[in-house]
């Protein structure tokens, strides 16, 4: 696989549409190594817009049945740790030849989507072409420019790139508000390391409109890819997210009622019902608890050749198309598009089609493995960070109650710790599982989920 990657040559424009005139830009985290998606937008006088989403053409380099392909399928996806990335593809591809770097010609598969004045997608078309990124921007840079504080790089892009992007995002946001996908608010932790691998700090990542803009553009492109392949009657891998089970919903309802909120009963559950619960909890002591419990009540998303819909996003057809550098599922979707549009002989192979179910299972498992590894790593780094702070005082919230003690989540780092029952007080504590509280037998002190504490 490494030898194949090293031998790879830049793609030529032969047989591709020349889209180098489009003002496509990449917007990524400031420390991003690979850029697999670029965006552009144009606003229309009727209040609608045209959006372009261009995605690195990984299928050109990773062909069915090759050593690179076998290794990518085995890995399933890239895995991200605070100190390193374990990539799905060798760095010469993921970090260079496939990556949509500023000012260089790169092969891509793009989708052009037309929106009406309400933000609904009215049409789309797919193109296999060549692009040249006008700029590699960070989320912070793009957001500052949109807020009226451009720097030297973004100032010349303000009028023809940034403003149309934010105008199109306003349309998509209106459509999203009507659709009501699940609005979980779970801050993401960012662990910053010193050069010798120690934890320097633990912060929560900022969430800007720039992040949400890219998310909405990608969701729409993923929908377009699923709809296009259904239209072409080509096999594909859907991203499936089924609705929560009755048991998990009952558990969520119990926590909600114990916290003084309501989750409507006896109707077909929709994401807007959950959003109503999350809105009730917003800003209260139970905010994080309700968000975490709602997350735990969800089924895990997975890949499947059959379409069972996406509950969390409130979408009927959804596929992963936008990250083929780091997800094998997206590469399969690209190949299906190549086959469907007869763009070349590097589309889905007969073997790909016959083994689609097995591939779906394999990459659903590698994704879960990566998530578990990422979570474990974060927990270990947090433990190491807190190891030399024994005896220090922290503020936090009770995040869970059991008969053996209370779990506390620390505000500063988001780390979870256990307060054993014997450390809480000298009296006997009764555990009430329905109300999620511990109650002191003598003082009647109540310790309940969501309470602020100093530990």
C-alpha cells in the first residue's frame, strides 16, 4: 500500500470538467492536516442561492481491489488522538495528493445544489472535475471575516466568497429550523499537549457559525449523494440512524420528570419532541444531564446497503459522501457515483457490490473501535492531568447517583470522578433510583443529579 501511494502521480485534467474558475475555499480547524472538502456559493435575485461542495477525488488514487484499497477497507476510517492521527490512507495521499491545498490543481467530485428562497434544495447535479482552492481558511479566520474583521487573507475574499457563503447558510439554517434535527449541546474537549507529550491544558472547543455552516453544507451534499444514487439505481452505503427504543425513551422520560421537565408520551416520537425537552432544560442546573441522557437514549448510527432513514438528522435518505480521505464509506459512495455517471473505470467493482453488506458491517465496527479508543485516550490524558492535583478543590456538577456514591463532572476539564458514599458524610444515605437522589437519614441532606458542588 505504501509503495502504491509513493508511486501515485498528480491527476491530469483529461476527461474532467474544468472548474478551476469557481471561488472554492476550504474551512477547517487551524491544525488540520488534510482538506477534503471545499465550498462556494452564489446568491440569486429571487432570494435563492447556488451552493457548490467539492470533495477530494480519492477514488482516482485508491482503485477497487488494490493494496491501498484493501488496507483502507481494513482500517475503515482515520482515528484521531490528541497527539497523532492514525490515518486510513498513507500521508502522501491524505496530506498531499488528495488534499485540496490552496492554489494547486486537485481532482474532485463536486455537487452543485440550487436552493429556493426558503432554503429548500430544488435541484442538484454532480461533476467530476478539477479545482483550484482560492484559500485554505481556519474556522476562526472565516468567522472573523464574516463578523466584519477580515485579515489580509480574507479581505479580498469578503465580497465574492465569504458574504455569499453566509447568505446561503442563512437559507439552510431556516430550512434546518423547520426540519428540527436533534439539537444536542455537548461541548467538545480539546486536549493541548506540550512537546514532550504532557497535558498542558484541557479546553472546550469553540463553536462558531463557521462550523455550523460547513456542517449544513456537508449534510445537504450527503443528502444529494444518496438521492442521486437512488435516482441512478446504483447500490450504495446509507448512513442509518434508527429511532430510540421504548425502554431508552422511558429511562429518558424518568430523568426528565425527576428534573421537573416533561417529554410527551403516546405519540410517534420525532426529534422536535426531544428538542422541546432540551429547550426546557437549557440554562438550568439540569442542562448537561438532559443533553447527556438524551444522547445515551439514542441508537448508534451505522452503515447499511438498505435505507432505514436517519432519525437524528430527521432525514429520509442520507449517505456519507464528504470525507473520503478519512472514511471508507464515502469512498464507496464516490465509486457508486463514478459507476452511475460512467465517469471512468475506477467506479464500484463487481466485488464491491457483492460484498456491500460485509463492508458495511466491517466499517461500522472499525468506527466503534475508533470511538472507544479516542474516548479511552481522552480519559487517560485527563487522569494524567489531574494526577498531580490530588487535594485540590474543583467546582462541578453531580452527573450520576448510585447507591455506592455520586459521580461528579468537573467544570474545568469535563472529567468524571466518583465520590464514594463514605466520603460524603457520616450518616446513612438512602438511594432513591426514581428521583435519582441520595438522602441523608439524619440531616435529610439530598444529593441529586444536576446539583452544583465543590469537591
